[in-house]
C-alpha cells in the first residue's frame, strides 16, 4: 500500500514507527554533500552528521549487523524501487515493455559505466556478475595444449575452477604462485609472477583486490611486465570497482571484469566486462553470436532472455556513488576498517590483522586472525549469538574472519562487533 502525504503525517502523529524506506535518496546524498562543503575526504570520513544522512538512503534492518558486504551489499532504497518499478512495467507486456521500451536503455548504462571506468562505451559490456565477465575471458581466449596460464592461489575459486576445467579438457597448464599475507612488498609480488613466466606463458590472471584479505595488488606493474612479453593479463576486479578510486588508464589493462552488486551498491545480478576494442575479435563470447558481431562488445551480452530492470537500475546506483564521490567513500571505508582493526590489535597480542592498514594496499576489506580460535566457530558464534555477520576465510596458508562494512554501516555496529570480539578474547568461545 502506498502512503500519501496526509496518511504519512497522520501515522507520524499517532506515534507509528515506519520503515526507513527512502525513495528520495539522491536528494539526501546531494544535500549532505552540499552541507559538507569543500572539506577533504579524510576529514569528512569521521563526520557522523554527513554519514548518517547517507545511511538514511538504505532500508536496513538494524537488528542485524552486516559485516559481509563483500559477498553482495544491500542497494539503496531508490535503486531497489527503480528495479521493482521496471519489473512491474515489464510484467504488463514483456515482449513490448521489456524488449522495446526498457532494454534499449542499456545504452545509457553502458555510457555512464564507461565514463566512470574511463573507457570507450564500445569497450563496455554489461554482465550479471564478475564470474560471468571473467569466464567469458577464460573460456573465450584460444589456447592449445601446453600453453601456460599463471595465477595466484588467492584467486577467486570459481575462476581457478574454470582454468582447471580447461586444463582437464584441453591440456593447458595452470601454474599458481603464492605470496605472503600481507606481501613483503608490491615489488615482491611482481617478482613472484616474473619468476613463474616461461616462453609458453600466454595468460596471467590477477585479482585487483583479493576477496580473502583485501590486499590491493600491483596490476599496472604486472600488465607492463606481461605486455613486454606478449602475454595477456585478465584482471578480476570483483571487489575493486566503486570501492576505491581508479580509472582504466591507471591500470593500463586490456581486460577487466567486475561485479556491481558489491561496492557500487547496484542490484544483485549486475556486473561489467571491459575488453579493449582491438582485443575483442580474439575473445569469443560465452554464448554464440554471429560473425557480424566479432568486433562488437555487445556480443558478450548475448545471453538469452533476461530482465532489463536489473541492469537499468545500475544507473541509479552509479548516481548515488557519484553523489558521495570515490575519494570520500574510500576514506570512510578505511576509517571504518581502522576503527575495528586498530582497537582489536591493541586489545590482545593474539590478534593479527592480515591486511595492511594503509591507504595504498587496502581499503574497506580486512581479515582478522585470532591465534588459538577456530575461525568457523568464531563466525558461527558471532552470528548465532549476536547476529553479527562476518565471513570465515579458511585458506591453505592462512585463516581468519573477513570484515567488510559499507557506507550504510554505523559506528555503533562496528563497536558492537569489537565488543563481542573482546569478550571472546577474554572468555574464549563457548564450549
């Protein structure tokens, strides 16, 4: 039921508590940004008056503390409403409303995403997630038996699985390198890749920022090294785009895939694939396209019938992101990271944060390890007892809880996580 203005005022007068649903989120963020003036991003990061306005744009359930925004994040209410509106409109007559009215608007989304990433719109394909984008690259490049692909043992599991399937099926060779957490240096990471290269190396796949520890890797340096040797570099940016500021030319990459339902706050089931124009002919699409589309980035969108509502709502999420600004957003995410990480580091020597706490090598993602604590049991305790959602990371070489707040996360939510962790440090996990 829709509340009109008179009904809304009557409800408020009667003392009824209404959901914090905001369809005027863009106005809110614009006003908050005007009120902030010209203050630097680092200064604004701790301004709760500003960020409380941003938080009002979300219809969040504050009985739950969601510190797993790295999997997928809630979208602002106005973005959700736009998607629902278009779904309803599509449902009235899908073959006309969806295909003829709504689907063509993908071109506006393509234009705006390309501007934000810093590429030509003819190099920007809209996908459903980073997995679809990266598998398009992995399965779309021609390789033969004996050709080598180099990645790290911290690459996203689905991407590793895709390469390993090609190895089983076609006889290519997948080589995985390891690096410490955190790495000794950015140069050390580059050198580890360099040592793995041979005359048979055809592809390097690198994560822009790892989903495990939130380590930002030296993409540009690896791209330059590989280009000198004629090696392609596929960049998995699932957690990077709209998380911290960068453009395509900062990376100098030819290929990039990302999800938009994480840090851009777009609806679930949205992502993009960037392929430099002159590289498009050599990358086959996941689903067949005619030869006339060989040099058309839209061939990567040939996936059959799908809702236009999801990808069109990206536009609203992008407007919200721009309203805050990349620098301000990254500064706030680092402020939230430091608030829990530094306090817990000071609380007990058993605490190790496996993410570098600086402004170059990480941003909003952090991994905390507690010596002697079972990571899975710790995650289950926080969720089962306190309704605090974190992510258990169990890797062959390290483990811990991944903590990923977002711009709607409040300081009391961060603090309750810290308090419950401190309680575990004092008393241990329940038996």
